[in-house]
C-alpha cells in the first residue's frame, strides 16, 4: 500500500548517473510507493561501514511505482564525503532510506499564482512543486539560478514540457539566460509587480541562505507570501536529535525549531534571518 | 526451542528484555511509533527533562566526526509539566515501559523534577543525568567527582520512591569509584557512559564547528571506551550496570552484556536507523536461539579470561 508517514526502507538502486560531475540523479526501487508533499525529504545512506556515520538529507525529487513496487528518485550534488560515496554506488546496490520526512510546501490554497525559485541544487525541491502545480493547471513561473551554464539543471530534468509554467534561467556569468543572480531576477520582477498581483502571489524558494534571506525581505516588503525550504546538518531527520534547529519568531520572541520536523519549509516571515 | 527469557531486573524495574533507548537520541519515544511498536523495547528512556522548558544551545549543534558525531544540543526540552501532561498519556497508550531522564542546574531543580515525576504511576524509573557535558551548570558538574555524585544521588533518592538510575560520565579518572559512590548513596542502578567531551574545528575558517566549541562524542567511535568502563563499573558495584556507548548492532549489545552489563541503551544508532533498537533486540534473540541460551542470566557477565585451549 502507498504510504505517506515516515518509514525506514531498503531501496535497490536502479540508476545513479552524474551530469557533468555536478548533479547526480539516483533512482531506487522501494517496497511500496511513497506519497510525498513537494519539499519533503528523505534520509539516505548506502555506503558500507560506520564512516561517515550519518545518512544524508535529500529532497524527494520524484516518486511513483505501483502496489508492491515503489520507486523514488533523488538529485544531489557532491559536497562532501557522504555524497561522494553515494555517487560511487552502482545499480543493484542497496540504499537505506527513511521517508517521507518533514513539512513540505503548502500548495493547497486556491487561485494563487506561484513563483518557484531554485538556487543551485535547490531546484531539486521546487521541481516537484512544479509538477503538482502543472498537473493542477495552476499559474506558475520558475526561476532557476546557477553560477554558470553547466551548473543549471539539465533541460530534460525540467518539468514543464506540458505544463503552463514559464522558466527563467539565470547565470551569474551570463553564459545562459538572465545575466546575474537568480535573486536579482526575482527582486526585479517583484519591484514591477502590481499590488493586486502581489496579493495573489506565493513564492516557493530553495537555495543558499543568502538568496532566501534577500527574497524573504523583498517579498515581505511587497506583501508577497513566501515559503522557504531550509537546509541544515542533521543527524536523524525525524525530530529526535535536535541538532538541526534554526531560530524562528514566536511572537516577539525567538525559539529554536527543527528544520527536519517543523520544516524544512517555513513561512519566510517566521525565520529569524 | 522456546523463546529465550530476556527479562532482567534493573534495580526494582523488571524489564522484558535488555534493550532500551538512550536518553537524548529517542525524543520522547512517541516519535518512533511510525517505525515500530515501542512497547517491544525493555524500556524507552526519554530525553532529559528539566523543571522548565529549556531552549538549548544556539545552532551549530552537531558535527560528524570519524565514525561518530559530536553534539552540543544543550538539553533543549519541553519541561517536566508538558511531559507529564502531553507525552505520558501517549506513552501509556503505546503500552511502553518508560523511564524519565532528569536534569537540573541546581540540586533543588533535580529534586523538584524528581518529585513531580514521582506522581506519575506509570513511570518505570528515573534516570538522573549526572553527565551532560554541554551545559555550564548541573550535569557533569555533579558527575565529575565522587562527592558530587554522592550528594546528587542522595538528594534525589530522598525525594522519590521510584527506581533510581544514575547516568555516569566517562569524563572522570576512575569510573569504578564514581559508580561506587552512586551505589553507596542510594542508586538502584547506574547507566554508563554518557558522551565523551570532544571538539572539532575547521582549519580553513579557523572556527569551531560547534557554537558551544566543545561537545559530546557518540557513536561507534566511543564503543571501546564504553565497554572498558562498563566492565570496570560492573566489577566494582553490586547494583545493575546499564551499558551505553556506540552500540550499533546485536553483537555490540552482546559484548556489553558479556562484560557485565545487565541491559543496554542504544543511542546514536537510532539516528541512522530508526529501527535500530528493535533490530538489535531481534538480533539478540536470534543469537540466544542459535547458541541455545535459555535465559539472559546464563550469558551475562560471562567473559572468559582464559586462553582458548
């Protein structure tokens, strides 16, 4: 039966392919299909031995399959030892996966226009939102940014063939799309937004903290609602180690909240930037 | 062969098997109900409780190290009142045997938390945290000397009729004398070890990895230290010793039982495998069946010192 509450499952790798040594896409079979909310994540490991010890949090990129045979996909960038080891795994080898975890994007409000913003590998948590919005024929645009052309998500990974959304690519060196940071592209569009459009707009963003901070500030200024998917080091991913907390506003005071449990998606106004 | 009898008495609390969670790695227990039936465990030991809710340390709380991790959470917790009001009913519903780990900045705070918890009939035992390395006051400040541990144990002992465990710090020169001090002051059992104080820095940014600078090392990296200390403590005291530190699988747990532990607590392993405790329990049962061991007592403390002929 499909599941949507956290489970610890064993996956078998179907493919684990690198794209220009920058992004990897790993697909595995799991015992049953998982239903996830875009923005939710999984804790993934698969290398032998105790070192590194902890699984790595990866956004759920895609999931499907049929009863008795689920499939799940993740996109990751090699940033340290864990992801380097992950990139060396082969089809047929096993993964340990705990999923689905955390609170994803809130896409349930009717009649809204969405801007989906992904910086760097952050596209991996906004693409699933694009898929859901596309299926629903909701109006959305996507802003994807990277340092240079090769660091943009491969075109064939981009949802939108049949979806009504528009995609704006941005590169800091100008090798593709808008010449500049994705943050600047979003800020520029926000400035031109009519107050009426602003009131119907929701931004969903995932990427470097500085990008999220600037977008959150600009969105607040224009009264645009924004949801940000945060990242942090975490040991467990399901709320028991208390290692991944961030500061959130709780009235006029602040409190530590877990990225893995109360997040990873937060209302941008709640975050103490 | 019939199911082996894994039950064991832990200073007044009889548990059906020797596998428990370690405080601070299992939340309040209920977080694990999506993964398995937590009533299968010998006991659930919950995260350290203080009198009032505690915010904990600023972010930069964990860092992975070789075969282990450092944490400096700073005992963020919901406080004893919310635990009693919100969590206890859920643990009761789950049918779990549960133990509360307690912590205070002062002796009086330890006493107040112990008194409040003594009013909870379903609570199996109180485990006094005399060993948290990540808070300035309380915790390890009491656990580092025989005088400190004796005073803390005695004071809490006087406030509660509950089974009382004292969780010991490895950051001491002689664990045997610390364990004896706890025993002599009224502890019904001791659990050890808590984390080992450690540190990690970044050579490029020239900064510590943890906001607290130092933290507690846990995971497989500390298992040999824990095993040695449990062995030393078990020889020194007559009360049960609960082995904690780096247990990842059934073999690790059995090693602790072999050197004299009456039971074990599984900690950091829960982070990478939410089913770790129950997997370890199943593994111990399978081992006893394979070895035709009918009762835990037949195996426990049976370390052979002679050379194999």
